[in-house]
C-alpha cells in the first residue's frame, strides 16, 4: 500500500499569499503547475477569517480569504 503525502498549507503560508510575498507566490505557482492538489484545514481557514475581521481592511481581506479558499481542498 502506498501513501501519498498531501501538502497542507498552514496559516502563515496562506497569509504570505494574501500579502503576495514572492516566495509564497512562486511556491504556489510551482505546486499548481505540477498539478498537486492543495489542502488546508478548517482551522487554518477560520484563522484567516478571524484575522480578516480584526484587520483595518475587512472587505479587502475577506475577498482575499475567499479567493484562497477557492484554490484549496479543505480537510477536517
């Protein structure tokens, strides 16, 4: 039986994507190009929502969270 690891993107990486940090953008593009499914957890998504609601730009950050959420498969 073979087990394949699935990359689970954590909160800090997802925040780097929202901030469009070059290293995070390059890595996400690399994973997408290779066709690797991208996972995160419900906890990481909840942390992003929490940070968005606590930010000065709630609407903009909520849009970023929604965009990221559309790219990912969410595991429990």
